[in-house]
C-alpha cells in the first residue's frame, strides 16, 4: 500500500470524565495506581437486578455544572461530553469561534440518550402524555452530543456522529483524522460519550449474559484475560481529543501531544455480538492501520487492548494480535484499562486513545488489574497487576464492537 501525500494530523488537547475522576489527570492517576472504578450502582435502585455493580463517574453534579434548568434539558450523555470537551479545548488553547468554519465535530456514542428514553416511557406510563418533557425526544437522539458541542463553542464546520457500538469514538477520531488530511477541516473535536447505567440498559445486557455478576466484589469484577472472567462491567464517561493539521497547530503555538499516523476500520460480517472466531476483522484492522502508518509491527511499543473481560473477546483479540505481530518477533506489552474503568462502550475508543497519549508522555504503561489466573488461551504480556515503566515511541489502540465493527488507531510521539 502506498502512503498518500496528505496533511499530517496531531493531537493538541485531551479531556476526560471517567469512573476514576472528572479530569484527565485524575483518571490517569487512578490508572497508574491500578485503582478500580467499579462499585455498587447508585444512579438507580438495582436491588431487583441480577447485576448491581457498574463503573459510575464519581462526584459528578450536573446541577452544579449546568444549572438546574439546563441540566433538565440535557441527557447525562451530553453533560459528560460537554465536560470532557471543555477540558480538552482548554488544554489545546483553541479558540473555536476565531476559525469556526474550518473547525468541526465528530462525536460518537453507542447508545445515546437512553436515560431520556427510560424517563419518558415511565412518565408516559405513570403520569400520562401531558407530563412528557418537551425536550424528551431531542434528548434521546445519538447526535445530540455532537450538536451541543458545536453550539457550545461555535464550531461551524463538518458535524457528525458515529454510532458504531464500542468502536464509535475510535471511529470518530479516525474520521476526523481523514477530514483534516483531505483538507476539509483544519481542526476537529473528536471523541465519545456514554451514560448507559440505567435500569433498562443494565437489565438488557444482563439478560444477554454479557455482564459480570460479581456483585459482592465489584472491584474484582472486570478481569480481562483472566481465566475466571465472567463478563464486562458497564462504565460511563466521556473523552475528547482535539485534532489539528500539524502546520495549523504549529502556527498558533499549540501544545502537540502526539501525531496520528494510522487508522484501520473493518467489519467482521459475521455475528451481531460475537467476534469472528479467527479474529479476521481485528487482524485486518490492525494491518490496515500499520500499512497506512508505514510501520512494521515490530515498531509498535505498546497496545491498549479492547480487552472487555468477556470470554470470547479476550481470546479472539489475543489470537488476532498473535497473527499480526508474531512474524515480527512477537507482540509488545499490552494492557486493558477496562479492568479499572469498566467498559464505557461508545466512549471507550477515545478514552483508550487518551491512555495511549499518556503512555507516550509519561513513559508509564498502566496495568491490567485482576489478572490473577492466566487463561491458557490468553498468553501475551498484559502488564498484570502494576504499572510498568515503558519508553514508547509508537502506540496502538484497538476497539471492537457489536455488529462486527473493528477500529485501530496508531499514535506516534511528536
């Protein structure tokens, strides 16, 4: 594959709201410390559900952030997106309104405003249609985070929403990368948000037998690559990256955190929830990203795994990584930070991209916690237990989603 002569794209800002904290710094501190953000559900009464644990964002008060009236008109998925993006734009020192028509938004979500859907249905059932919030329908729409971000900061360029399950925010970054390279934007606000910890969502995923039922030991529930894993843990949060054309960023003296050099996206075309048993789509996604970056697999220093803590995903991802890296001397160290944040669904790809940026910046790779009994089918170096010093120049993150979506991003030290 011949690399296209296109514009280079860098990351200049990052922000996060996660189960480990309401800023990127707090989140990173929790990851390096190996701290779990999983705890008993407090957002609703889960006492009658088979799953009563999740990874909620702590100390997040929407009334204090947005005021009572505005908070009532924003689903939690949008509230989290606005908070993370505010941090990212401040970090990038980007004045969106100064160049509004050349700055756009692509923001992903897997489920969107599911709390608004649940609230609306309950209001209809118990109080009647005359009590429905007039904002109820717009609050349910998946594109509302992207729309609100543009309105909040005046971004008048390309605006879209990726809704590809657990690859949504990774694909938002990849598509923003492409838009800038093709000259259709100079900067893009990219990322994803998810607020799925509602009764209907938890009950639905529990009925699929996809969630861990370790209700008595929540901190030990998310255990990627461990033989005793029994499902993933719902997580909520948002993560935002500010992408810019390299010369545009240099002209305005922006901080450059990393360069995006590769993006791969494929489809399994296999099954609605289960990955291809041979890892076909994941293999092709990683190889496409490496080819686009002009890199040999041996040049990758760290992988942030999709690593959901479900039996099929962890086994198939391991198999796929072997296929891509074994000919080049073996896979680099990789970890699943979902062991601490839970699975933030459509926000996961962006959050784990931020983890990759922090690995480049700090020389520390976060651990996979709760990996106590290795699965014979999962035989790579997952950085178990504790964070590890790691001098990395090139890092990769994988995201795989229901519906057979696969995405890979590669970042390089600036």
